[in-house]
C-alpha cells in the first residue's frame, strides 16, 4: 500500500492527473468497501494540498471562490448519493467507472465562462463523493485559461484540495470514523506527501504524451482486475 500511494502521488505530481484514479483502483485490495472512498478522500486531500503548497507561485487566486461555492454544494448532493451505494458491488462499479474515464472521450460541455469553475467544484465534489475520482474534465476546463504545465498541475491541485476538504467534512458528518483507520491513513498520507515532493522534482523531465500512455495501460489493468474480483 505504501508503494502504491508513493507511485500514484508521484505520477500525479509529475503530470497533474491520474494519481487519484490509480489509487482508487488499488485500495480495494487493502480496505473494505465501506472505507475505500472516505479513506481515499483524506489521502487525496493530503496529496493535492502538499502538491499545491510546493507550487504556490502558480496559484490562480481568482479560482478559489467559484470552486469553493461549487464544491460545498456538490458535497451536499454527493453525501446523498454515497448513502445509496451498493457496497457489495462497489469494486465492479469502480472498475467500470475507471474504464469509462480512461477510454471514453469526455464531453465538451457548453458552460458559460462565468460559471465554469462553480460547475467544476460542484461536479468534482458530487461525483467523487460517490465514486472517488472524476477523471480529466477539470484539467480540460483549466486549459481554457492556460496550457502551461505548471499552471495546470498546481491549479488542478487547488480544485482537488477544495473538493476533498468538503468531502472529508461530509464523510465526518455522515458518521464515518476516520480515527478507526489511523494506521492506514498515516501510511497513505505519508506516502502521498513523499510522492508529491518527488513528482514535483521530476516534473520537468517527464514527457506528458508518454506519461498518458502509461497511465491508460495501468488504469485498464487495474479496472479489469476490480471487475473480475466481483464477476468471476
């Protein structure tokens, strides 16, 4: 589990995406279904917050308010969705979700510019409350503002941090006891910080096109394994 979180956090730190989906695909091997998404939320909060803190000079402060408004509203809706999840089939649902995000082109949404980041905060929190990770839509929306890699990596970390903050608060209000998972969280969060640091260091040397091909292959194998664990 330690190696998994260090690797996924490093990958996200170097490329700006993919770490949450990969970690989500691995956690069912270590945690019961009821703990996967809440524990994933805390780990991803630490991973993204640490990555954000390492690149504050690229932070776009104008995004904070709309993202926060959307994230709070999305977490409220997502809490209702989470309570209705069939936990026995959660690995199957997660596997299919990962395959969809990996291989199906994400729709280009005609969102008015002034509502873009309110929508992003809402979408990120609502869907990730139920399914844990949301894929590359946020990066696609950020690319409307800038295609600079540092800008994309750090401001992706910004909206993820805000979203995961709302998710952790929502899971706490729903009664999930994070203290019962202190050991697992300690391992995962320490690995996430280490991975963020290492990913930040190697980011200038990573070709994005090569990284995306590797990411697709890894995610496909992990998703098929999740599906097989339920179907076979």
